[in-house]
């Protein structure tokens, strides 16, 4: 323990105990949430920063020649207190974002950014890392990958800049950290304002638009939804967006890149913006061909011109006509707890693991449930929290995150957070949480991420689990979606919550066929958002200098949409003013990764179908080649080991029914 930390801990002895500065005597080392108070966070963060500084200085002062153990591994283990408090705080800040939590986030963000900049720009520390990087003889492949990742992190955080460059880079980093945190808070406020104005949660938007018979109401809701963050009020996000984009471009230029997209992609599978652009445009072209053909069919049903607020409504009418599929009929078979059972059943059947509820594990909200994952021999795989239901304090969307990363001797603690309708949310009747087909896919998707984290068998947390390239990480979540509607899996969970009857085979067949319906819209809006993301981040500092306000943002959006060929009746899945993925959630110049990873996922699924979906050898190879390896090898190397050939880009078109 460093001297600074000893002094700080000593100073705290006369104060109430801070749970983050103690060992947790809890089942599996899980967080004792009931013992955590708001006033513990800042002292814990400060203690963690001091501990990290002391441990980093010890690495720098080490008299021995740099080795993996005394430099790279020591770096990984330098911040146990910070790892603990950040794992709790930032998970809760997203799922229970109260004003008090937001105030702490505002206070701690610059402290953490300053501490990170100080470390990542330290030339003496980097010299030791570089010495290991330059002489990797005797290192295992996993150690090489961990070393490479840390070396690149220093380079990408400005360690090679001159003093003036480092100063400006640090200023940009600090400002970006503050801006992205503010964006998230404003968007949460906008989402809540949307609900107050329309009576609909953001997560229920698509379902509402597909089922509302009142065209004027649909138009009202569409305009409210698509203008979030763009009202010129205290929650307007346009100024934040422009400043973020300009600062990112400046950061990229400091590091020698023409734009931020080039910087971001330099360490991803795709490699450069041109590769992504060439990947996306054929998908967009195919989507729009499909969408235009479908629109002609919907036009006949509507009897009037289809507008953007009509699309989902008449698509649902057309789907019912083509497949006689009504989600009001399917929903009773997809009660949230039953769907979770299906998610678990698939994992147990494919990977041979065991999952059971863990009532002994404390949770952070009464709606949350905890589960224990084990191997057949009883050894612990990890602890899982399920946080499924919408709350006003929860940001929109769905995600997986770690409370604790996996490493040698340490098993992970993972959460899935969604925004499914809460039980009894339907005002017409007290009922369980009933899920749409899309919700069901989301549940399987997020647990795919969780499995990637749980089944990791890496020695070092920096390359374990989901710590892989952004355009590789979505492969495993999208792959796991395939099990949602496999008949053998459905038979174990899809029972009508009112009658208990199993889902009829004829209804399963309709669902399977309908999954390829409306893909011109579904894939098209995702592809449009991906292209919009790329085009924003392909702008240089000089090009962005011309952008001054909301009108410039809207003009650019409109121009990009025209050039990509997006029809007027469809908008990007996220418009710039509420595009949280690329402004505040780490997907900047990376939203394309959902489609890129889908190619890998679909191609891998075709192998499962070729060999038999429940073929043990194939499942074991998938687990050992991918899920256990995390980022301990290059993604394409792992893919070639599993598949024997490079992924087939046309697999996505086949799976989506776009060929």
C-alpha cells in the first residue's frame, strides 16, 4: 500500500466506515448495496486515485529491468479500490440516475480524467511499457496481446506528443468527459419529458407505432420522438454534439490522423473508414430496394401516401396479412420471467453450464434478481444480475456491463439491463410483463454479451471477456439471438401465461417466417444510423469549423440521408441529437459494428446449422475458440480457427432476406 493511501486511510479511521475501503465479506464478493451510502463514493474515488498513483509510481521507480510481471501486470493490478468503486458507481449511475448520483458523477468525472491523463502521458512509465513491447521473447500469446493493448493505449492517449500537445490533449479529454456525461443526463431528461408528453416510454415507441390506430396521434408521437434533444430548451443537446465532434476531430489531428473516424478505426477489425463505407453502402442499397417494394404493398392497404409515422403501423398490417401474425397473440407466450428461463435454457443446453437463482446475493433495486452460474462440477462461473424493467431513472436501451471483470482466480459479476414493460404496466389490466418478439431477441442478445464475459478463461482482465475490438464484440450477442426461436428452446419456455398451453408449432412457424419481414426498414434504419455516424466522424477540423448550430446539424443529416439513398419514409434509427451510442456510449465511428459483427454471427450460425444446432463438438469449439479467449488473440485469427475460412459478407443478406 502506498504512503499516500496509508495516510488517507488513517485519516478516515475516525469517520464512519467506508465500505469501498474494506474487504467485502459477502457471497462471492458481490457488492453489499445496503451498506453503500452516497457520501462514501467521493472518499472512495479519492482513495482509489491515490492508491493508483502510488502503485504507478512504484512501477516507475522499480530498479529491475522492465518485464511483463513488473510492468504490464503490475499496471493491471494498480487500482483495486478504483476498480471496486467504479464497478458499482457507474453501473448504478446508468440504471438509477438520481439527481444525487448525477451530482457525484459531475464531481468525479474530471478527477478521474485528470488521473488517467497523468498516467497515460507519463513518459517514464511508457518507456517501461515500450521496453516490454519491443522485446516480447518468452511471452505467451495472451501476454503479447495484453502488452500490445497497453502500448497502443499510451500512444492513443497522447504520450508521444510534445508538452504543448499533451496539455491540449488533456484539456480535450477533460472536456469530452464532461460533455458526454452531460449529454447522457440531458437525454435521460428528454426521454422522461417524451413520456410525460405522450404517455409512452421511449422503449415502447416501436410497439406503440405499430399498434396505434389514431394516425394523428402517431404523427404527434413520431415528431416528439424524432426531435428529442432538439427543442432549444435546457435539455437541448445540439451544442454538446457539435462541441464533442469538433473536439474529437482536433484530438485526432493532434495524433496525426485526418479525422476521428480514421483514428478510431486504426485498431479495429475494419481498419479504416473507406472499408466501412464500402461495407455499408451495398447493405443500404439492398435495404432500400426491399423497402420500396414493401412500401407499394403497404400503400394498397393504407389507401393514402405512407409517411414516416405510418410505416410501422402498416408494416404490422402487412405482416398480419402475409403471415397472420399478431403480436397480441404472441405476447402471452413471452412473459419476461419465462423468456429469461429460455435464455438460461439455451445457455445450459449449448454450453453445459448450470444457472440458478441466488437469493443470498444482495441486489441494488427490488426489481433486480441475482443468479449463480456454475460448471457441472459445481465450480463457480460467475454472478448475474437481471435488471429488466423500465424506470424513470434508467437510461434508454439495453446493455450488458461488468461489476467485476474476469481474470486469473477472479470470476466475473455481470449485469444485463433492459427497458422492458414493468409487470402490470398495462393500464387496462393487472398483468405480467409481456414481451414483443423484438424484446425477446434483446433478452437473448444481452445474455450473449454476458456469456462472453462469463465463459472467459483469461489470465488478464485487460483482454478477458468482452474486452475485444468494438466491431468484434457484437458478434456473440447477435449469435445468441438465434436461439430465441429455435423450436427445441421455445418448447422449454414459451407457455401461455394465462392458459399454460405451449406455443403452437404453427405460431412458431409464423414467427420464423416473419423474422425476415420488414428488413428493408429494420436493417435500413440501422445502416442509415451507421452511415450518419461515419460521415460525422469523417469530417476534419476545418470542415467542422463551418458548423455553428442546430440548423447546420439538420442540413448535414439531410444531405447524408439523401446521398446514402435513404427514402423519406424512413429515418435513421438514431438522429444526431439523441444518438447516445456515438456521443456518450463508446460507439463513435463504431455503430457500423452491429452490422459488421452480424456478418460474423450469421456466418458462424450457418456452421451450427450445417453441423446440427446442438452438436456438442461445434458448441465446444465455439466456446473454447471464442468465448474463453476474449481478446487474447486477434479476432480474425480466432474466426479462421473456428470457421476455417473468412466470413461470407453475403450471409447477412441471406439472413435478413435481402437477396
